[in-house]
């Protein structure tokens, strides 16, 4: 391996057989390149899907009332279901030990938001303090709602980073400014950001109790949101959320006299369940990518073996000459393998570097839904290169060994 | 230098066995120039292959420079070939992607001679065969006679005990043949032992001794008055 003379001999051979070397190298390099790109996109898809679910807490459960579609106990279909405080309170009691965070929500519709003489187009929602953890909001300035705001029905508002940037860019801080919401002044006490990015930052939050009183909400609620305690095991978490969802659904259907099989009257969205479906899909896609990648590598190995066979065939006479001049069998095997391994290694690493480079440069700029920052585990890629080199060596060994065993006379007769 | 006693060799051809060499007794002294003659099928190439350790004998003994050549495995044979023997072939057998100098230097590579020394020696031997200016040319750029002279230089570069030439002029026209024979004679004049297999009487007459093979036995072994090839070469 560290025999300088042999290296020189190999470089001579490579230099004088450029096309052959290039073709061998190309099949190896492209195999690695394709594999790494595939794996990168597999990872990118996984990242993308993980990102989609990052917007809300993973164990969250969302309840949306709708319109009944089925006749049930003398009630006509087409009835709009209205959630009320008592529903929320009852669920809080019924499922107390299963809930981590809970918050009802009231959408203030047809509200006008003004700041000074600017009219702003943002949603206003009444929520509870724990909504922060359900929606995965982080606090950039000031504070979120607290229980005291809720109890005393304070007229305060929490705005987002986006609103802050769009409306209050001239001020050092929007804290203490007043927003006019449909004629009533709300003092800004905090700025939040959403993990899901700016498209989740179009909302102004006010305390639910304030919202119900000031905007004529009575005891009506638009939806309910919960998070369940985190469970380490993914399947257990899914099972927990499905159980929770079913209990919730049964209660709400009974409370609102809805047919058990009416799917549109009470809708419960459960990211965990969705996530499970996506993850199993993801698993399938990743498996597929691996499968294609491994096939590519196998094709690469077959290519290398094929070229090795041709190389040995082409060099039979040369091998005969070398043997007549005193080359030992192992030096013939060594020479052919050394050359094969050297070419495979150089080509493999070239493919690796090019593909990693491409992922590195293009990866962060990929802006497609469900594909985020395609990248590949360097160790996995490196291992693949070594597997390919090893396989190339094994594939090269047998023809090389056979070549070394060739009878000199027969080899020299080979035209 | 070479001592062969009661050499037998047969080849299996399916169920038949072809007895090619049927008891050869033969010896060569240092500095001899021997022509082995015979029609095709007489066993002359087989004899040369055995002498060259490219093939194994079935029966008998072979001693080269006092070393008994027997029970050879591939590695040992390679070692002996490299140390004791230089080969010249009818079809030259140069490596086509290596230039003249690199071809000549190749046996030295297998003797583990350093690169620099290899090149110096290779140039020295190329100079001896009159091809120093052609050192960087590929075999494809050389004429047949030049190729054979490169092959002879290569065979000599390893400084072998015996030079074995299998029809060295078989692929050359007569003028070029004489040039090559002139070279071989000059090498022999320096004291090198050379065996030539040929079926051309004029080539054989340029040697010092002719061994006639027929049907696997030596029918004639005589010393002759050497005809110098130089007189045919301008």
C-alpha cells in the first residue's frame, strides 16, 4: 500500500489509460452522487414534514364545531353547533387528568382594528393564557396573557412580531401603545412570535373573558384547543391522543344531540394522528429512496466489476508479459486491486463531495412544501463510499486472481 | 549452465495423452549460442517453455546454474524467471502503453530496483541495441526490428544467466532478421548464454551449436562454424 514504486506504476497505468479510468470513475461517482442526493431529499422531506407539524404543539387537539348533516333524535340536519363555556368547563373536569394545557377560542368577527389613524387588517381572538403553549408561541417582548387578565377582564392585547414590524417600526417598542378594536382601546402588553413562521402571526390575542363581554360573545366559544402531556413513546402518544379525542367527541355529541356517525357536526383535529400517517408515509418514502439508492450502488458495483473484468481481459497479454518478466501472482493481484481501489476511492469521494456540495449550496434554498433543507448524514454517505470501495475491491479481486493464475504461455498467445 | 536429464513431458488432450518430449538429455555451457531447431510439433517450444519455467516437467531433472529447478510454485518460478532468465518472443510482447524505456525498465521493477536506477539501466541497454533516441517512443511508433531490439534490451536489462528467444526473427523480414541476429551475436560475444528456437536454417547457422528435435527427441546435436550476421548488415 505504501510502496512508492507501486504507486508510480499505477499512476503510469492510469495516466496512459485515461478513458478507461474515466469511465470506471464516472460509474462510481454517479452512483454515489445519486445515492447522496436521494438520501438528502429523503431527509429534506422528513425535515419538511416535521416542520409542518412544528407550527402547533405536537400533542395538541383542536375542536371545531360545524353543521349537522344527519337527522338525530328528532333534530333536523343543517343545525349549526355552538360551543359554550359550559362545554369547555365540563371537559376540563371530565378529562382533567389527561389535559396539559387548555384554552377556548373566540373569534372576534367584523372587528375594526385601528392604530392612530391607520386601519389594520388582523384577526382578533379571545384566548386563555395557556393558549401560548398550545399554539407554540414564544414571547419576544413584554408578556403573554395571564390569569389575572382573564379574571378582571383587562383590556389588553398581545401582538405578533409581524404586526410589530409592519405597524410599529418607528417605535422602539410597541409595549404601552393602544390599539383601537371596534371602538374600544386595548393596551399592548406583549409581542409574540410563532414557531411556524409569519403566516401564523396575523393574530392579535385578547383575554377570552374580555372578548366575550366586550364583543357581545355571551358564553359562546368558536373552538377548543388542548395539549396532552408529552409521552416519550410515539405510539403511546398517538394512542393517548386518539383516546382523548374519542372521549371528547362522545361527550360533545351527546351534549349537542349529534348523531355518533355525523362527522361534520363536531370536528376534532389531532396532529398526532396526522403525524402518524405522515411518518408512516415518510418511512415508506425513505425506504423507497434507500432502495433506489442501494440499487444505484449495486449498479455501480456491477459497473465496476464489469469494467474490472474487461480490464483484466484487455490486460491478459500484459499480465503474461509481466509474469514472464518475473512478476509474482500477488503482485499482479495487488496491482489490479490497488488500481481499482484507488480509482473507486477517488471517484467515490469526488461523487460524495460534489453531491454534498450541491446539497450544501442548494439545500437551504429549497422552498417547496414538505421539503426542507435536504441534507445527508455525512457518516452515512462516507460509509456508502467505503462499502462501494470494498465491493469494488471484492468485485475486482476474482478477475485479478484469475488473471494472476493465467498460464504465461496462454496469456502471451492472447491477441 | 543448463543441465537437463531424461526430460519427459506430455499433455492431456481430453482422454488422450500427447507425449511431447520423450527423454531429452541436454546441457548448455556458459557463453554458448544454441539454436533449437525442428519442425512444428517437434516439441521445441515445449522445451523452451520448460527451460523458461513457464511450464513444468513431468519427469527428469533440470538444473539451472547449479540450482535444481523443481517443485516450483508460482512465486518461486516468478523469482527464478526474474533472476535467471530473459525472454525474447516472436511477437515482441512489449506493453503497448509503455514507451521503450519503460518497457526495458519493467523487469528491473520486479527486481525492486529504484526508479532512477531503472531508468539509467534501461537507457544503457537501449543504447546497446542502438535505440537510445527512441527511448520515449511507444511500441506502436517503432518498426518490427526496433520492437524486437527493445525486447532484447528488456531481456538483457535484468542481467539474466540465460537469454531464451522463441523465434525472435519469425515476424521479421530477412534484412531485419539479420540485424537482430547481429545484435544477438554481439550480446553472445560478451559472454551471455543464449538459446534460440527457430525453424529457419540461416538463423540457426548464425549460432554456435544446433540441436535438432524431432518427435520429442534430440536427433542431432552439433557444434557449427558460426556465420556472422554482420556481413549481411550494411
